[in-house]
C-alpha cells in the first residue's frame, strides 16, 4: 500500500501542477472557529504502516534526509534543479540548492541567489497585504468590493454582493476565474501591461451566490491586488516591496523581475526536460502568480509566520490576522478543509493527519509549494525549475520520515446500497469543466469513484464523508436535503457540482449507437442550436461550430479581444469561440491563408484531430504504443491523428482492419455524432486502463 500511496501521490500532484493554471495557460460558508481541528482521525489509510521510531527534526537529520532524497536515481531523471528550505521555530534547519539552475551550462542552484517563479504561492503575500490594510481600517472584510474597485464593473447575476472576505476565501462565485491573465513567452517583455486595463476589459460573470461555493480563484487574487492599489494609491508591486519584502529582508523577491536580476532566474523546463523561453506576464504584475523569490527569502517569511508575525523585531502582520491565515475558513466537511485567508488544503493524505496549511504554485517550468505545520512550528518551502511532482514526493517523504501517521484505523459505517444511491451521479469540476467524476453505489455498501486516478473504492466513515483504502478523502455537501457538491483528491482546488440529467434529443433516443456519447456530453455542452429538441446527429460540423464546442467543453471562458483573430469572423455567431481557439493555440494560425478562417467551411476529421491534439499534447500522459494508420491523412495532421487514435478518441464509425490498422477517415467531414464520441472519450476515459 505504501508504494501505491507514493505512485498515486505522483499522479495527483503532477495533475495539480497543471490544475493551478488553466489547461491552455501560456495558459453558504461560515467562518470556522480558530479552535476547529484541521484534520481529525478520519483522514487516514485503512492499513496504517507499522509504527516506527520518530526521527527528531534536527539540522543534521534534515540535511541527511534531503541529500538522500535528491540522490535517488529516479529524482535525477526528471528534476533539473530545486531549492528546499526547512525552518523550525526561530531556526533555519536547511536552505539547500540541488541540481542545476541551468542544465546546459551546469550552473548549480544557489539557495541564496537563484530566483524561482513561485507561481500561486504569490497569493499568500497578496492576501497578507489585504489583511494589513484590514488591520489599519482601510478595508472592511465584509464590505461589497464595489466600494474599492473604482469604475471597474462586474457582471453580478446573483443579486448578492461579493465581499473582500469572499475574495480571500475563493468563494467569489465567479465563472472562469482563470481568464483575466495570460502567461506567454511570445508577449512583448519590454511592454508594461497594466492590471487596471486587464480588469477593466474583463468578461467575468458572478454566477454562484458569493460565499457559498469554493473554487480556486485567480481572478479573486488579482482583484485583491487591484484593491490594494486603489486603497493605497501605490502600485501593487511597490506596496509589496515596502510593506512585505523590505520588512522581511526578502532582498531578492519581487512581483516584477528586475532586469538587473534577470540572470539570477533559473532556466525552466517542461516535464519532458525541454527548455522553455522565459515567461512573460500579462498583466505585468500578477498578484496571483508573478512573484519570484529565493530559498533564503522564503526562509525569512516562514520564520516571521512561526514567530507570530514578527521578524527581527518588526511586525508584518498581527497574530489575529495570521491565525486567520493558518485556520480553515471554508470546508466542504469539518474533516476536509479547503481554504484559509490565503492558504489552501489539498493532498490531505501527504500530511499523515497532522495540522497543516499549504499553498502550491505553478508557472510554466516552475512548480512550488510552501507548507506549515503550525502546532509544530515547522515550515517547508520547495521549488523546482522543471514541471514535475518533486514538491509532492518530497513533502510526502518528509512527513513519513519525521511525522509518521500514528492514528488508529477508522470505524467504517455499514450503509445499504439503497442508502448510498443519493451519492450516485456525475459531478463536473467547477473550475475545469471537462473534468468529470463518476460515482456509483455498490451492493457491499461502498462507492466506486471513477476519475483521473482510475476506479477507486471508498467506504463511509460518517454520513457525508468517505475514505479510500489509501486514505484519500471523498466529501459531500448537501443543499436543500440533496447532494449538490463533492470534493475529491483530484478535484482538490475546487468543489465539483452534480450534473443534471442528460438532454434527450428526439432524433438520438432509444438504442441509437451514439446515445451513450451524447447522453454523457449533453449536460456539459449543447449540440446544434441551444435548446433545440433535435441534434441532427449526421450533420457535418463547420469549423466555427467545432471551435465553439471545444471552448465550451474545456470551459475556458472568454477573454476580451481588441480585434478579431481573423478577417472574416467579426459578427459571426461563434466569433468569441474562434477568437479563444486562436488565443489558446488550438488553431494553427500558420495554416490560415490570407488571414481568413472560413468559419462556415466544413471541418475535416483530421483538422478536428489537430485542434484536439493542440489542446492536449502538453499534458503528461501515459505513453501509448504507436498505431498503424490506414487510409489517407495529410502530412500536417499525421502526428495529431496518430495521437488521437492511439488514445482511443473515436466512436463506432472507426474500426480495426484485419492487419490491426485503423482508418480514422481523416479526409471526411466530422459529423456531430462523431464529435460527441471523440469528446466523450476525452472526458470519460476507460478508467480500467488507469489502474
């Protein structure tokens, strides 16, 4: 079981790295009393490992443990470089650099000088800035944010105001919280993109009643930074420098990387080890993610936190505000907290039942984590310059070594299958809408959960809380007596909402061969005309319609566009989707002739495959053996069709020939029913193959 715990931790944290930004990133809640325990005896493995002698957390022991961790041959294979900092009380036990800041020049990581982008760990500092102003009476936690945002407008469709507290707890209710920024190496690095311009051009809608639903919220953190600017009259980066970094002697930290320090920034690598171009941010200052820092600087921050908000006699935050940052404020279940003011809780299994808070971060090529064990006065920071699960593996190994799981086995309930039927259904991730979790009640009183971890069995430990054999939590939340939301390990940074029943189209009912695919997708996206009772399943799709289908399914949201991506799409019904498909690089704009997209031209199956491949190719996947292709596929689409076919993304219209080859029918037009089958396989993979 121990090995499976580690392998699943690898999968989960790697997926979480991508979950902290959108897939194409260049890509009623109440306060919980401070006395509320963060985790109880429930969240454990059903077969705990034999009790082992506790290794004391000392400087020598941490150095030895970390050196051995990085000496592991498997770590060398996919970790370019990293910095690890561990503090205990008022002492820095470790501030170490490992591997290379630049693999090509063999430049080693210097924990005092090498800069790492820490991604969403930035949000902790942004929340701190807001709480500083709350302490000064300049911001009211419970005030409507419109009081602080000047002439910026939000489309609030709920009738309830968004408060500053809602922003801090990621319960703003916003739709598509990841659309207010971009990270793209092709942007002009010499241009200053203002936060104000980006926010004023926003397309955000508040669709869930604020304060009621938790979902990871980049928009909320950006807005927090903008509010700091509005209240203080300072640029956010200047406020952070004066009131945070200067106070904490974080000499190398900044929300805008200074040109004279650019050579200190570590090179960055994707999960395959390919070197990436330096990230460029839009807006230039991202309170939600543009902070760069060093191990030494982060050590100072952790020391201050563990010293009640004081560093070298200087206070940066009151103890009361700090406690709100270290204590759950939003929880789907008392045993499964989700969010504080600034920190979050995910991969609960890593912490072996001990009191913790954590914040993860991802920027293309950089993955980071900061974690505190408040009752033990311990803080850990780790950042790597290659997309991997280094932070998850290190944290899990660190906890097993120094703070092993000593909880008793859980007491499982014995519900009937009938009692569990209310939990059955499909649940859509509220942040990443293409991520679906399926739950089925079993005759032995367990639940089967199908998600990115495969098929996992969970058993009930209280009315709305279940555990897997490996101690992974599954929590439910009811609304008006009905199950409405879930939290699982892979939904992690958001709740998932229960889907409505499928739309039954009159022309695809009964035993129609594509009924399963359409039923699975119809609660997520509409085929044909919105609200129509017919689908016209054999109708071939236009390029515009398929672009719209992809943008809606992947739940990307819509950015503001100053001008259309192509000459001939302005005013088109699906213009917004086409613009997003171009921005997200689904569409290969290099193949567009004369700047004309031809939105109403029928889309060939091979071109649809290319767009899907562009959407998915950067994500880590289990390697698939090559497939022998039959039929004719153009050279420019060959790699994409091979990828799509190898992953089984096709419907009953495709069959294997006697020699094992597969004809994707690349040159034929894509019918609506065929699009449903292809996209269904992406959203609902064969979970048995993931075990």
